[in-house]
C-alpha cells in the first residue's frame, strides 16, 4: 500500500510539473518575434483621459505567446501577395448589397461612380483646397497609400496600411499566426507597467512614439520627424522589446467591440472578447477593435497612444493609419 501511494504521489508530482510550460529559449524564437511570458494584470484605463469603454478596471490573466516585434511591413505583405495573389478589400469594388446591410434603413444606393475600389485618406492640405479631413480616394490601397499616383517605393520597412480586418486574418492564416486578443495586446503593451502613458510631455511626443504634435488637425509640428507613418523600429521599444505599441498606425485585434464588454469580463482568464458587436454610435455596423493609436493621435483628439485606449472599425474598412501585427501560440 505504501509503495502504491508513493508511486501515485510521484506520478502526481510529475503531472503537475508537466503542466507547467517552461518559457522557450531565445534561439527558439520565430523570426521577428519575442516571447511574452504569461501573467495577470489590471486591464483598463486609470488616468484622467480614461473613457467609459475602458472601465471598469479588472483583473485579467493571459497565457504566454510569441508576438511580432513590429507591425507588419509593406515588404512582408508584398511577399504574401506575391505568394498567394491575394487582393485586398480596398482593391475591390464595393458590393452595394453588402454595404446596405450596414446602412440605416432606407439609405439610397450611391451612384455607380462612387462604388469604386478605393480607401480613406487623411488630407494633409485639407484647409488649402477645401477638401474634408478624411476623403474617400479612388485607387487608394496598400500599394498606393495616398491614391493611384502614389506608391510604396523605398517604403518597404513602413507598416502596411489600408488593410481591413478581413485582410489581416487571411495574412495571419498564411503566416501561421493569428491576430492577438485585445487582452493579449494590452498586456504586451504594458510590459509590466500599470500607467497608461498619461505623461504627455515633450519628451514623450518626440522620443517615444510617432504621434501628432501641435494642434490637431490644423498644425503638426512634426517634432518626431514624421507627418504620416514612420518606418518600423524608428523609436525605442518597450520593456518587452516591442516597437510602436504606441502611435504610428492602429493595429487590428481579434475581438468584436462592445462599449460595455469590460463590465461583463471581470476577473477572466484569456478573454476572447464578446460574441457580437454593438456600437451605439452606429448600431447597424459591426465593429472590431483596433489598438495602439497612430500618427494622428493627440491628447485633444483621441489620445489613442495610451495602452488602455480602445477604438473600433468595421472589419471591411481600411484606412491610411490602420495596420496590424500578429501573435503565435
């Protein structure tokens, strides 16, 4: 009996240790990725700029995962397109039958001349020529960020933009990776820190991230050296070795958006987000979450460079300041 108990005890000890997954060695790292050790953190906003959808602050635990050290670049996306022939959402003519599902009832069909392939571009000179700040530009896509006359020559190491959530998911499947959950993204961005970048100092603006300096949207002093996006790894990484987790371009995550989700996910392990989406500002349009802010973020506008800040967009939308990075189990 004693021998049986001893053997059983030994087996239990071995099983317990088997369940403890050791951190992988650095030489096991997939190219361009770093290991984010699992753990717990307080998720949500805790500064003066906190918005309602960042509350309540709640405890979350996540398992360890690999994460891209920087946003997916034009060069990386080009390799994917060359290998697969993939055509992004922005390169396709919009389908009115799909669009009207998201439009308020009774919305008339736009003229066919407006249903053309393109994407949304921030207009730097909007004051001078009278155009809106954001303009739908025919022919704007990842290869032509500002429109058909532009290109990405010499910008191979810039983050790819005008990428929809749907595009990012297809790329992820090809790369053998996935989009991070919202909780994984924030945990990795915090890198063990609890504040949410509330120190909006001159030093922060010019050395920590590519964000808007000056008065949004009328004047950008470009003290960080950039008006639009910057090459990846242009600024110092966080303590996890991750670049541009604040600013540069917004990053898609896997979760649906609901402003009340945090009140439903208190003390959760590896949360995957809500099962559906609801945005009270556009109830008919399902939204996915984007994180991290962009080169357009300013304290007076969105302050999206804060690690707890949440923004949302429809899965079929690409924008000049939206890209993505991936994770791997």
